[in-house]
């Protein structure tokens, strides 16, 4: 079941931007804790992931991208 906030967060991330939970909460005028819960639900469903800089991004029909080998 998709909540309204979950749909709003997903729509905000859809353009491919890397956004922090704080930025998402400010843009949606929602409490940060609710946004974090939604982001974790999206992550658990395989729809989003968080990078090392604590920025969230949606996955595009695939799982988390593979790490690049260091050269």
C-alpha cells in the first residue's frame, strides 16, 4: 500500500536528483522523521537507496548499482 507521502517522496526523487532526507522534508513540508520512515520503506522495497553522502536516489528497475573498481 502506497501512502500519499510515499508517492510524494518518490515523485520528488524521480527526476534523478540526489537529495538528503532534510531537503526532501523541507520540499514537502513534512516532518523529517516521517520522510526518513518513507525512505527506509522505499529502500526495503528496492525502489531507492542512500549513497555514502546520505543522499537518496531512486533505482531504475534495478538494484543498487555495483561499485566501481578502484584504479
